[in-house]
């Protein structure tokens, strides 16, 4: 995508995000039942989205000859999962996973 | 309404947000640095940051841009990720609705996860509306400033990070860490596994459609499973019956 396309893309995404934020504040009281009915979906969305976002790029890398399973990245992901269980801050799982990945590449190549 | 109480609540909000900066800073660094790695200009990254003001949606959009996803898929993904703001919007509606339209509209722009978390503390619920709005403003303005500064720092640092560091991998790791914090019961774990597996197998579909489909499969699993096992959704989620 060129710069102009990206600006248009970001403007549309920003506008959509703003309208979601404004939604109930602006429509106060008029959409309570709708929110109650859609609440199960809203509660289930975060794990579904986050898993769909992070699992494929951890398992695969895109090479010229197609998708390739990346053992080092999968193990780094496991390190991050363990660290995320013990630390509340996002910093430690990210840093731990990266350090594992660098160490693995340095040792095994 | 007492101006001094409001002022003290504003600064209380700023102070309460400070510990959360440790979570915001690495996130902002990753957004800024990855933007540079994607060959985006600093103006474009800052423009994106001000337009979105939503870190996870920004990272997701960057990942999808990197994967050459279709325009529509990126917009759709942003909307789906930011749907949670609808819940926050409903939570703050009684507080903000009486305000003048222009104030209401600016309050909505700076709505964030962190402000929602801090402002729904029981201690805040007991205060007057004016004090609660002041506290809200303290948290969101402190968050806004720290977010924008973190992204700027990421842009400044990003140019000097060598490609061998595989900086791009910080994006899925950040989502993985966030995923872990959202899994609070077994149903949510199953939803995550279903969606993750579906995303792996549907990876080959064009325009990153597999990603949207995987989310649908994950959510459907979470909606259908309680019915199959004969338990109510609310009891599994640990929420009281309405």
C-alpha cells in the first residue's frame, strides 16, 4: 500500500474506533437491551481475536517458498506463556520470548 | 461542586495511572519501532497513533499490512478488536450524557482500557459526578501523554534496530501475553484454542480471510459449548444470573 492508501486506511479505522467509543455515550439508554443481548459475544471476542492474531505468526514464518513451521518461535511462545502466568506486566513475557529466540538462534543458528 | 476536590481527584487520576506506564511504554516502543521497520514515515506513524489511540488495534493493523492483507480486512479487524470500547462507552454513558455535546464528544475520544479499569474501582463509584469526571480526565490525559511519548520514543529508537533482532516478532508475543491475561476460565481457554487452531489451518485462505473466520469459529464454539453441556453461559463465566 502506498502512503495515500495508508492515510485513508488509518482515517477510516480511526473514525470507526471513535464511533464505537462514542456509541453508548451518545445513545444513552436507547440501546441497553441490544448491549445485554450481545454481551456473551463481547465477552468471548477478546480471547478469540488475540489467539487468531498471535498463533499463526508464531507457528509459521512466510518464506519465498511458502509457509514454514518455526520451532524456535513456537518455543519462544511457550516461554512467553509461562512468564505471562507469573508477571502481570506485558514487558516480561515479550522480553523473555525475544531473549529465548535470540539465544536459540545464536546457539543453534 | 467543589473545585478543590475536583482538582485533587484529577491529580489522583494522574498518580493512579503512573504504575500502568510500565505496561504502556514497551507497547508504544513496539508500535513506533515496527512502524519504522515497515518503512512508514514518522508523520504517518504519529498520524495513525492519534487517529486510532488504540494500541492493540494499531499493532494488529501493522501486522496485517506486513502480511499484505486486503484493505477491508484491516478495517474489519480494527472494528472487531475495538468492539470492547462499546462496553466501556455504555459504562460511562450515565456519567457523560448530561455534559455538553462537545465535552461528551471529546470524553469519548480518550476512552481507554486503563481508564475503564481505574474508574470502575468501588472507591470511585461513591464520589460525586464532577469528582469522577475529574478523576477520569486525570487518568486518560496521563495515558494519552505517555502513549504518544512512548510511540515517539519507539520511532526514534526504531531506525537503529538491526533486522537480525527480529523486532517484528514482538507483535505476536505482545498479543500472546495479552491473550494469557484474558483467559480467566476454561470456556475462554477453549475459545482461544479453537480460534488459534482454526487460524493455523485457514492460514492459506486469500486476503487473510482465515483470520476473520477463525474469530467466528472461536466465538461460535464459546456460544454453543454451554448449550451442548447443558450449563448456562453465565454460570460458566462466573457471572450472576440476570
